[in-house]
């Protein structure tokens, strides 16, 4: 199942809810993702200037992946033009 994320707050809410459903504390998630507790707090609060690399670590630690939808048509057109 995928959930649309439109804002940093949406992502933060998703991370928080997933962490709680997995019965993880913020320090436990930080340790699993190799980030600081402050990073988890800021991510869950929807801070918009966090490093993507660390966000991906947290998502991976929670068993999630980041996907982008709606741009496939641009990628396939570019690839066809290169042939």
C-alpha cells in the first residue's frame, strides 16, 4: 500500500505512526537508522530542511521505501529518444 506524501508534515506523521505501531521509541528508531534522536524528533515534527540521506535511513529502518510516481512518462520518452 502506498500513501501520498505532499508535505514534510505528512511524512513526519507517517514516520511517527509507523514507529508507534512497531512499538519503537524515538531513541530505538534513531539507533536502528544510525541517526540522532534529535533527527527523529525533527522528522516527526515535519521539519523541511532535513537531509534526504538520513530520511532514507529512517524509512529503511521502518521497512519502508521512497517511491516517486507520475514521472515515468518523462523517463521512458527520454530513454526512447536516446536509442
